[in-house]
C-alpha cells in the first residue's frame, strides 16, 4: 500500500474540503474510473459551503442509479428512496418541514423516465426544492439501456443499432413546466457547476441544474467515445456558453455542440405561498397560515 | 507580484488513474507517474513542485476525492 504522498513533508496537512461532507468510512466509492459523478459531488460540497446553508437543516434525496448513490455517500441527512420517487419523497419532506433545504440528487433515468411525471408536477406547483440531475445520457447502473435523454443515433443495450427515440431536452422541459431556475453545465465546467448549484439552492422555488457527465463504462464504450477524459475534453472543446438562451434551442444531438449556461431565473409563488394565500382568501381569519 | 507555492496530497489507494487532475491542472504541474496502486491504477505525482500554485483545481476535478492541492507559502 502506498503512503500518502506530500511534496513537502513538514507542511501541516490541509484536508480536502469535500471530506467533511462525505462518509469517509464508505470510501473508496463504487463509481468507475473517469465517471463524472464524483466530480459533481466536489462541486456540490463547495456550493453548500459557499451558500452557508445550515447543514443541520439540509436534506438530500436520491432515487436509484449510480447517481442515486450520492445520498449514501454524503454525511448529511440523506434518503435513498425507491426508483423514480425522490421528488415525491422530497415534496413530503418539504411540506412537513418547511424550513428544511431540500436537494434532490439523481440520474437522468430516475428523474425523467420512471420519475418524469413527478418532475413536471413538482415544477408546475413550484415546490421549493433544488433538483440536480447528473445526465450521463444513459441508464448507468443497470447496464447501459437507452434513457429518455439518450441522443438519437447513440447506442445502448436496448438500441444496438442506435436510438431513434427523440430525447427530452431537459432545460426546456423544466422551463415549460414552471421551474424558476434552470441551468445546464457539463462536468468539465467545475466552477460553473459550483456556482449554479449555489444559486439554485439559494433561489426560492423549484430550481433545476442539469450536469452532463461522462459514463465511460457504458455510454462511451458502447459508442466508441474513449474514456472519461476523452469525454471531458469533448465537453471542453464543444460546449458553448449561452446564458439566457431560449430553452427550446438547447437540444442535445449525438456528439454535437452542447449549449450550456443559466437559462432561466425568475420568481413565482411557491406551492406553500399559493396554498396559504388561497385558503386565506376563502376562509379569512379562520384560516391559520401553514408554516410547518 | 507575489507568487505562491502550493503542493498536493494524494491518496494513492483511492485514485483510479483517470488523469482529470493531470489534464486540467492549469500549470501542468502533474503527470501520471510510473507507479501503480494496489488496484493497478497509475497514480499522478507532481513533476515539479515549484509549478504548483495550490489552486486546488485538481481536487475539484478528482472524481475519487484522491488528490487536493493547497497553498503552503508565499514566495516573494
Ligand atoms: C421500480 C424499478 N424499476 C427499475 C429498476 C432498475 N433500475 C435501477 S437504476 C435504473 C436506471 C438508472 O439510470 P439513471 O437514473 O440515469 O442513473 P445512472 O445509473 O445513469 O446514474 C433502473 C432502470 C429499479 N431499481 N426499480
Ligand atoms: S456505470 Fe457509468 S454512471 Fe455508473 S459508475 Fe460506471 S461510469 Fe459512472
Ligand atoms: S493545486 Fe493547482 S497547480 Fe497544484 S497541482 Fe493542483 S491543479 Fe495543479
Ligand atoms: S483525478 Fe483523482 S482519480 Fe483521477 S488520476 Fe487524478 S488523483 Fe487519480
Ligand atoms: Mg443516467
């Protein structure tokens, strides 16, 4: 076994800032070499620190999948729910505990295939939570089946000759369903991802951050795109930052330019505000506003 | 202008040899060394420690929480 290496032995060791947020007893994690999920966790850890939210009042909810593992690795109140049900679980958590900060952290298949209905309705009702989607364009955990995000012509185990299903454009779906904050970055954009997560957490209402991420083991290998680093270099060379872009225009085509940026930032009343206002208008003084 | 000197700590046992740190270090201070960890992954090392500014970017990129950089001193 290797000893920890430091270039200058006498220097007091500064801890990796992500470590205080991780369950170090569960490391090393199960993610493959060059998988982007771990990098998003670095960004998330820094975003939480910078946003100065009270970690005792922060809860993380994941569904099932490689990304769903994030909840189990974080040293925070975290819930690993059943497949697709992170958002309804998170909605209940928020309704019962309105002062909690809720972050849903899950994969594209979990959030947009089996969980797609929950996503659009939580956005429509503007439930106050942040949804982070690690979009590797595939079902990673189960062996590389095509997801609702897989670009047309990309191969998966369920489409060995390439997919012909038009994929969802996630920022457009979030925007048109009513999300108040919508951003997309890739794992290459570590500083932007950090900033977007921070902004999303601090923005009241339903906020959404999509992070395009390499899955070298399944997506890249089957599509002959090299390893995780090759995918990262692809993002570096082929991303175009277009803040405020019309979300209709940000579709992802197979190995084509990826439009990234902050697309939506607006205010809408949240589910709880609407409920309190409406019931006050109906019942007047008789109604006690729900504050948790 | 004051320059800073940084260094990195590498947890060799956690590294999976993806080379994100090597590729995205802004000063080119790292390379994959000739040594392998117990799982057979090639691990990075500083090529030239004077090049490291302790910017911490390697740690932000590393998907395995296996490296991080920090400032150790200011150099006049
Ligand atoms: C009800 C149910 N159906 C199917 C599955 C199998 N399953 C587990 S994870 C997953 C998809 C994961 O894809 P994604 O959410 O994109 O996560 P990734 O592994 O790519 O991070 C599926 C279909 C399950 N666990 N439960
Ligand atoms: S299968 Fe893909 S998404 Fe899952 S850990 Fe491996 S590289 Fe990551
Ligand atoms: S701390 Fe910065 S300069 Fe030093 S090795 Fe890491 S990325 Fe390179
Ligand atoms: S980024 Fe991390 S896992 Fe990848 S080579 Fe560097 S230290 Fe190893
Ligand atoms: Mg996926």
